[in-house]
């Protein structure tokens, strides 16, 4: 339901205007009249950022120490596009909003957030040098950068060695670049009671990771302009393969029902209970598994495309400044502080201290910035003495050499909704993969074409 309200709110197309810091209004999405070199002061109101853990709090504290003349007031509730539209209409927008990066182009195209290129210049931030190319692309629209990215936690395959060894499956068999070999491995590791899995051989994370699988097969959800391309032949091939993968393990409905029983975040998670042979997971899940490090036997392999190239793919959030912000200069200063190298180093220190207290494993921070990632790794990531965890951590860092993204589009959310719906329809056998994707393309294309109407 949140996605529907977001789409409805975005469609309102609220006209935005703001202040240039001297009480004079600026046009929607225009920051050219602002002087971001001015010493920040006054109140900065934020929305969507919740420093509820040590990583967030340490960064917020660093920004507060640096900006002594700025008073930060936080609305820590999750970003809500409908609420954002309502505040726009009322002229009471905050100065900084944290949103999912797939929404940045939408609000940029509407003129509801301002480009941050001048902000970054004023604070000596070079986006193409500081962040991974993929996250800069996600935070950009029409040649300008509209948000400061944070986090890029890539997906990898986490393997249950006990299940794989018992099934005679080698690590090389769990290879997304060789779909037939992976299918055979999944079948070998799967155990069924009737049609119901009792051990799932391979979990591709459907429909959540559908865009990742389109990338594996050489497809994609949009072109360079942001126009949807959901019915590409490569996408149909990918979804067809995923239906075969589900069928080989009892069927999508049975797989989904079985996964609903997993204690994903608990002491009896699916790796502890040998309920899965291998699965795609974002890097953050290694932290969860570290809580059960003594009762699991794990390994890792990277995600590879059909050409055999290992790559990273992830989403994340970003900080943007509304076009109608009352204190954009202060907002700019705060954004650049909480995403700075120094802030991430402080976050790494805080995370390492917390992990040490729990006698657990430092798995690193995946921030969206290669410099910050490397700094935290150098300072805190050391061999744990547990081969499987060290392999997972090493793999997570290695795949960052090739970062990829679904792209940037003002109808990115609608494309994502249509794609996930198509995946569910096809995997449930309600329609063929081709029929589902053709219908999804038509739905997304209508949204794209409406931009020009």
C-alpha cells in the first residue's frame, strides 16, 4: 500500500519554491542563486533519517560537533511520499529528506528537490571520485546529481556447506553464469516431502531480487534515458529460467510457504537448521549470521553474469534537499558531513566497538564510497579465524570492483512495481513469463509516456 500512496503523491506534481538564504524565493529545483560557501547556521530539519544504531548516531554526532551554529531537528519516521507532497503543498517542508535512491529521479523531474552540484563544489566533494559510479547514477537525473548517496550493500551467494557436501555439490556448481549447472545443483540439494520442500536447494530471492537476475542474463529494466525495457528478450529468458528453478524445488507457492517458516533473524535460522543449501543475500545478512557463527558452516561465491563476470548490485538511500527548503545552506553542510569520509570512519569505530562487546565479527561497512569502505576495512576488518565468514567478507569486498545499478528514471518506482508484479504472476503460473513482462512493460510505458503529457 505504501508504494501506491507514493505513486499517488508523486503524481500530484506539487509546485515548489524556496528561499535563497536571504529570504528571496528560488524557482523549483534551482540552486544557482544559493551561496553554499556561507557559514551554516540556524535550524536544519530532517525527515526520514533515524540514527537508531551506532552507525547512524556516530555520524549524526560528528555532524553536530562540526556544525556548532546549526540546530538539527529530526523527524525520524520513514520517508513517506504522500507526507512529502502534503508538506510541499503546505510550504512546510524540511531541509533534508532521506529517501530510497529509486525515488530521486522522480522528485528531481518534478522539480521538488534541488541539484546538489553547487553544494558539492562548495564542500570539495567530487561525486564521481567519492562514490561508486552506480550510486552516483542512481542519485542523478538529466546530467545533475540531486542527492548524496549512502550505503551500497551488494548481493552474494551464501552457501551452506553441510547441505552442499551431503548432496555432493561442489562450490563451482553454484554458479549463476552457468544456469543449467546451477539448476542441477539446486535439485540435488533440495529435499521434498511430497511437493513441500524441507530443504530448499537454492533460493534466488523472488521477487525481491528479480532485477539482479535480469542483469545476470544480460537484460535490464530501463535504458540510459530511464525508459522502461521490461519485455526485452533477455528478461524473458531470465524469468523463464527462474520459473524452472522454482519448479525444480516444489513450485513457487510451496517455496514461498516454506520460506515463511524460517527464523531468518533468529538463533534457529535456515542455515542453522539446514533448511537451505544456498541463497542470494545482501552483505548485511553476514552480520545476522555472525550471531550463530558457532552453529553454521558457510562459504560464499559471487554473483556472475552469463559472461562469467562477477559484479555487485545494490540499492540504498540518499539525502536530498527539497526545492522549498528554508535552510538549504545548512542542509547542504549537514548532508556533506554525515556522508563524509570522517563520518564513516567514526561509524566504523563505533561498529567495531559494538561488535567487540558482543564477541562477534566485524564484517565491514558498505557505505557507497570506495574510500570509506577501504578505510573501515583497513582499520577494523581482520581475519576472524572462521574460514566461511572470512570468505563471505572477502567476496563482498571483491565484487565491488564492478558496481552496477538498475538505472535512474522518473518512473523508477512504477517500473519496479510492474516488474515485481510480473515476476509474481509468472512464477505463480498465472501467465507465461513473456505475457507477464509484456503486460508489465505496457503498464510502465504508460507512466513514462505520461511524463510528456
